[in-house]
């Protein structure tokens, strides 16, 4: 009951980049944390760096042609600075450690916020770090040796989202060279099914009557308790208060509605994915109304009856991981 991993949609440039990534390290998903070392950091000149190298070549040829020693010295000094920038760009990434990635599940069609946590040994200033994942890009700032970057990834379908390779790069300090490294986390992110936009209300309760809840405007008196500042005057029980010599307040009770049963079999008239979207909508609606609900899916034990964030996550996760219509 696991949906196939999905990838964020990529344009032609990202597709071409993925072809070249097949030769880069790492070549398979890896468990976190991951440390970036010299074996997986790549350095190449930028467009500005190529132009700068061409300019230095012209300067060097001109200085040799005209036997101009000051111009030749300047060209050599600039070449040494450019060579040093390659090393410094490499050191921006060397020793960086990607600790973890994570994201809160969202409904399909809603951007998913991927959070990347990184740290590095203190003592070396790292600036201009950039994180790319497909078409999404952001900056990574390290404060006191640790930092976090957030990326918004598009989601198109329910199930597991494979973020793929993450690229961490830098062009500091001079912008002449770009150093980058890939991280391929062995982590899948969950995407809930998109709820139905418009549909019928919740089905009537079919389970057992839920326990009562205290409510200041209920129907029956549940018990008397001591007065607390802010209690309404109409709730004060004056006769019992006079007998006890202390203010007492009535607590009322109001029964909750019966448990809602969300049964897959009752939606047999709908298509496979339409059933999933309607059940996802009913789960959210039951949570908003504070109702207890039970979800019954094919080939699985019933979930609930219960309510709350954990129960909602369990139900939406089960709906998200249902096989596709052609795979059941």
C-alpha cells in the first residue's frame, strides 16, 4: 500500500542537469547525516571566471609581446588571486555536514516546505551558500556553526515525494569559480491527498455515543464547583452557595454527537481517486467540528474512533498511501 515515489516537475535545464548527475557522487541515495569532503566537491569556473581567464591570457600575451614587465607582473598576480579563489570556493563547502531534512505533510497541489539542517565546525566563515532542488532554490545561512534552509517544492499527486538530489553550491569569494556538491538523502516526504473541493456534508453518526463534554451553555447540570474569577453571574447557584457559605457555580454538560463512520464501501458509486478525495475532505471536516470519527479502508483495520492531530495524520497517511486505481 505504498504509492510510487513522485518527483517535483523539472524543466529541460533540470533534466539535462540530471543526466550529468549520473556521473557525480553520490550515485545512490544515502543515509543522513552526510559530510562533504574533497571526494564529492566539484569546482569549475563561472562565466565571469572564463572571461577573466581570457582577459588574463590577452594581458599575458601582450606583456610578453611588448616585453612589458609591470604588465606581466600584474597578470601573474591576478592569475594567482584567481587560483586562490578556486581553493577558497572549495573550502566554503569542505567540512559542511547535512544533518537532516524534513517537511510537514501537505495536501497535493500545495507547495511543500522542505527544511534542510546543516552544521559546520566553527572557526571558518562560510558565506554565499546556496541550496537547489530542481527548480527551487534558496540560501543557507550558518550561525554559530549551524543553520537551516527552506525550499518550497511543488506537489502534484498524493503519496511519497522523492526530493532527489540536493545541490549545495557557492561562488564566493570572487565569483570566479563555482564549487558545488550533491546530497542525495534517503528520505521520502509524505503528500496528503487533495480534499474534494465541494461535496456533501459529513454522514450522520453511526457509532456509539461519545462521552459528554462540559459546556457553559449546556442542557443539564453536571456538577457544582467553586467560583472562579470571570465566571458569569447567571451560572452561580445562589441557594447551594447560601447553604455552603461560599459561591458555587453550575457546570453544565452537553453530549457530543455520535461517532462518524467514514466507510470506503459506502462510496462505491464514485471513482477510486474521487473516493479518496471525499474521505480526505470528511476527515478535515470532522476535525474542524470536533467530532470523533472512524475510517474504514479496504484491506486495512479500522482507524479510530478518535480525533485530534495524530488521528488525522494517521487517516490522511492511510489515504495517501492507498495504491493507485490500476495497481489495486
